C-alpha cells in the first residue's frame, strides 16, 4: 500500500560558504575550483607575487612575497572555509621613496585566515584577516620601524591569473593601520597554484539549491509541494490617474513542485480569493486572481540572503486582475501583472515561509552570480506584491522491513519494546486534566513484511499485566496530575495491537504505525473513583530510528488525539518519554527500506 501524507516540510538550507546555516541564515555560495572541478576536502597551495607597502611616514617599500597555505571545503554540508595562509616570506625588500634604502618585512601572528565573498553583486573577492607584520627600513645608518598589529586586507580575485589583486586604492573591507591608527596601504598581486602539481585554482559562484531534512536535493529529482496562505496578499500599483490597491484574504487551489539542482527551481500556482479593491473608488474584483509562476532560488546582491524568485510560468503575465463596478467606468477592465518578484525565505521548525515584503526587492544575483534588476509592472507602472505563503513537501510512504542481525526475516520474530509512557486526558469533566506516567514492556512479534503486533504487556518485574480492565494484575503508574494516591492502576485494552513500519520519501525517515492501542485508567479524584479508556486512532505514527551501534528505537509522540470515554472526544494524549528500545532474544533488530 502506498499513500500520501503531508509529513515533512521543505527546508531551504543555505550555509555560510566562507566561514560560517541553515534554515533562516544564508551567505554567498562561492567555491574554490581546482582544475575546473569543485574542491572537496583540502588543497595545499603556494603563492608568489610582489607587494608595495605605503608606510604611514610616506615611504614606499617594495617586496617580493612567497606564501604557503591551504584552501578547504569542510565535510559538513556546504560550509566552505576559503583558505589560510600558514607561511609568508617577504624577500628583496627595499625602500623606493623618498630614496632607495634596504628594508625588511616580517609576517607575525600566523596563520592568517582568508575568505571568499561576493562584492558589488558581481565580483569575487578574498578577505585576509588578522594581518600582523613589521617593516624595518635602514637608511644612512638610521633604522625606522613600523608595525601593523591587526587588520584586514581585501583583494579582487582574478580567475584567469589565479591571483589576488590588491589595488592602490584600498577596497572597502581593508582596515590596515599602524600602531598610531594611521592607514597603511598595501597593493600588488599574489598568484596561487597547487603545491604538489601546480594545479590551476579558480573561484566561482554556485547558486543555492533546495534542501529537504538537511540534505541537498539531487539534480533531476522532483517533489510535489503543498502551499498554504499564511497572511493576506496585497497588490499595489497605478492605473491611469488613480492608485491601485487590491487585498485578497484567502489563498486556495495551491499546488507546486520543487526541482533538484543548482539553482533550486520549481513551479507554484495558487488562487487568491475574497479579493477587494481599496482603490480605485468603488471598484470590485470580479473574480479570484490566479498566480502561476516558475520558482528559482536566488541571492540578494550582497549574497547574504536567499530569495525565491517568481517569474511567469508561460508568456509575460504572472497574474490578471479584473475590476468591475468602478465609479469611473474607464477602470472597468482587466489588468495584466508582468515581470518578476522576489520573496524572502525563512524557516521555523520544518516549515518554510515565502514572504513578499511590502517594499519590492529590486536586485538579485542570477545563476551566474551576475546582478539582475527585477520588478513587477501593471500597465507599464511599477507594482508591489506583499503576502506570505508556507510550503511543505508532500511525502509518500511505502512498506519497510524488519531485519535481524542485518538479514531479512524468514519467519516472525519475537520482540519486546521497553517503554515509558505519559497517559493524559485533557478533557476530564470538572477537573479538566488528569495524567499518569507508566513504565512497561510491550511483548509481541514482527513479521517478514514490516508488520507486527503487541500481544501482551509486562510490568518492569516482567510480570504479565491483565488485558481485561479492572481484573487481574494492573500496571502501577505514577500520578502526574489530578489522580489521588501515590500510584494509579492502569490496564492495556483491546489487545492485540497491530503495527507496521514504513519508509517516507523523499526524507528517507522511518515511521512506526500502531492501530487501536488503548489504555484503561482507574483514577480517584476528589474521593470519587473514575474509569477512563483512551484509544489511539488507526495508523498513529511515531518516528523509528536505527542506533549507530546496532538496534532500533521508537521516539516521539504516539498520538495527540486519542479518543477517551470520559470526555467522549479526542482529548487523550499518549506520549513516549525518551526512547522505546526494541529487542529480541534472537539478536539485534533494525529496520530497512
């Protein structure tokens, strides 16, 4: 059986590429390339070049420079730490002005970290940080010394030459000063290559992808997305001599898809309804407004924020607005909204929010890292779109299987699940809430097709608890709220309980489904004994995980809406406390797709 469920929401996760994730934060996607391939791991590099140091007192010192360092791509996600200079040697230094004199320069405080970033929306830059050096000049038997104790130096990266270029006019992030706070200018160039084989090194912009459950979507993959309106949409523009302002309170008929690759792309279509026109005067919106668009993940001009860019799915129109009943008949017609709009993206938990701000975003970086001007228009006039939508992936599930010692089952397998449960009814008449906490062992079996059942419940002394409420041995549970006495009697009900395991796509996570499990609680409140039986719904799910060292466990809330007899409503909560370990006398139990 394969069914669909809205389970995990799409996570747009773009990581700090040059030093520093997810979810709501993003930064420039700039990568090192070695011989035209994206760098993975670490590469040791050598650099060489010439630099001019303008000393604060007015002297100009020129040196040849040789560096050693490394460029790194860390293994965690897409986090890139650009490079690190570990050894720097200044050679053949001499003062050129006001007259030629011998000089020396020494690098201090190594290593110096260096990072890639985007500058000006279309240029790749390298920022070297924590620079410390000393320059000594000897002229006519006199010696003068100048020290930079800490500073940053920004350079332009040249892919053709594989070099950092330091212009004579300092770039914005350069902050070199001497001990007296006077600006120091360092200019020149520094060519880089691989240490072992003189590999050619380049840096390149790489556009952001979609992530699901923290894992990047692979190129060629496609998933259905469910959209939901979170805040009303407002469209503003100008038509003729009047302003145009339309507000739509609902978002319906939502659908879309996301596509793996770089940049992350997709489609989105939703209908805006309950629309009213605040301007022009006395206008009405004749019918719902349908937005049909292509989606593409882009970054802002400084490559620090991730946007979802909406462009027309077909032709030039992204939506059509039809006005009727206007005070001025000339406004009674259809208006086409053209162009493109960028939405801010953020996430909370597993939900992604796509928010069109009231002030239009005007520039973004396209997939080549080039700055691109965007905007919406209605009848040639600029238009603004505001509103908010959330997105989630529609996941499918298929049967998973149990394994014993890593092998498939050939017959049913006896199992036990050690558990601690919170049993709560939030709808108890008069008192409102009653809860107990129980430790128990579920004894049963699992089968060859992922199915299973619980046939009996044991207490922690391994004694069988009666499956008939109010008779025989009960679980002695600890009261949490309302119930009187140190312990409360609880019985399992409606045994056996059927279960199954499934694997979710695209997340790859496992769910443990259990049907019609029930508990019967005998609780004394205000001196009156009451009985309450709460039953979970069919296919109530918890997450199931394989342990790193072997074995499996269940974790999470089993159900937030068990139906209880006292309230005659879905007011029951049956919640796992910690991990429910799964074991068997036959060996180690795990689960597999």
